[in-house]
């Protein structure tokens, strides 16, 4: 479980990576952060950090793991590749996870992004229908 200090360090690293790797997005402030509603992500310290550094985030609806790429893409991918292996130490687990992530091609991540967009569109369509019916 990530705590608020660790997550703030992760955000600082992410901001630096975006600035270095995607300067066109950084200069125009045209990038957004999407994270789930984990406690470490929603604490006042983190929300203040994001506001202070003008880091915009996509609001995650409550109880929506189907919209979180880690839940519908990353964790299942890692579970599948690590299933059936016995690791003697946490370091060995870490090594294997890093190796699996490193071997994942950019096109696989792009496909996950496209799935994420499709899931958001489906969520919006369902929510609109639900509220239209509810208000009638």
C-alpha cells in the first residue's frame, strides 16, 4: 500500500518524466493524470500538491475499477505472466515484475489506452441513459 509521502514522490518523478519526455505537452499543460480513488491518491496533501503544480487529474467515479487501467489491464497481465512461479524473496518478485513491464511493447500500452477510452465512453453512455430515465 502506498502512503502519501511515497505517492507524492511518485508524482514528482512523473512530472519530471513528462517534462523531459513530452515537452510539448508540458509546455501547453496539455496532459492529465488519471488515478483511482485509493486513499493515498485522494488525501488533501496530494490534492494540494496537484493543485500547487497545476497537475490536472481526471476524476475517477467511485467504485469504478473497470475504469482503472491497473485493474483491467496491468494487474491481470502481471498475474498471468507470474502465475505458477514460486518466488523466494520480495526482491525476486520485484525483478520479475520489472522484467515483465520492460518487455511490454508500446503498442500493448497504446491498446490499453484505447480500451480505457472505450470504457470511459461506455460509462458516460450508461450514466446518461440512467439519469435520463431517472428524471422522467
